[in-house]
C-alpha cells in the first residue's frame, strides 16, 4: 500500500482488534440483563464489520467498503440504544428475537435513524460515545441514509469513486474509533466497568498490544 498513513491506520485497527479480542474471552461472562446481552451481541457484530471494512480498504475494494462502515456504526448505535434508551419491553423483545428467531416489529424496534437520534438525545450517554457518534450525521450519509437507494449502495458507489485519500484515511480512523466503542459496549453489557480504562489506554498508545496486555492481565 503506497499511502503510509493509511497503512498505519489499518495496522492500528488490526492491532487493537487482535489484542482486545484475545483478552475479552477471559473477562466476558454474558450480559448482566437483557440490555447487556443486546449490547454484547451488538458489539461483537460491530467488531466483525470493522474487520471486514479494513480488509476491503486494504484490498482496494471501493464500493462495498462504505456500507460495511455504516453497518459497523449501526451495530454500535443499536447496542448503545439498548443500554441507555430502550424500554424494558423493547430490550426483552430484542433478546427474545435472537433466541427464538422471531422477527421484530417496527413498534418493538425503532429504525436505525430513530435509534441514533434517541441515543444522541440521551443524557445517560457517556461522553466518549457522544463525541464519536455525533460526527455521524454530517460526516457520512445523514438522515437520508434510510432510503432504499442508499441501502442498495448507489450513494456509496458515487462517494467511493469520488473519495480522495483524506476521506479514506478519515473513514478508517473513524472506524477505529467506533471499534473502541464496540469493545466498551461488550464490557458495559457484561458489567466489567473497571476494564473500560484499559480499552482507553490501548487506544491512546501507538503500541496497543503492550498497553492492553499490561492493563488487562
């Protein structure tokens, strides 16, 4: 890859993902309640989307990578919504749908856009989540992303073909920030709040493997 800064951002994301993923199984037991279970599942989904996004960027795949970034963010928003915005009935409905395979109705689960709006309006949302997720409406696809044309990828195709190096680097950096939130969702959902600082330390250093290993052991 010719873009050294982009390559370093991809390496950083891969290092964070690998290090924290290897550490989490030793600490995560399962959700403390329905909200926690949804948050853990959403965090794990976001991690997979983030890994796929980085692989596509590294491979030079232009059109399909941006929808994956959107899905990564949506998964984190869904987990945050479950933790800090959903009613007990909604959290229970989401958990039941996963266990029983029953589809959710629109009354039980708001759209991604409405979830995002509720999350950002919540006074319970931690500052680190707010700082990252507040960038979403203006930085990438905005409220109109709920339309079928956006979901089919037409907007993403146009944006990808026009994307310059700065936009691509920013996208990877943003994905890495959302990656950190995904790990935090998993820990919060499991009630391991004392480990959140370890995730922050791993994100602040240029050697996340060393920071995480020292903090999580």
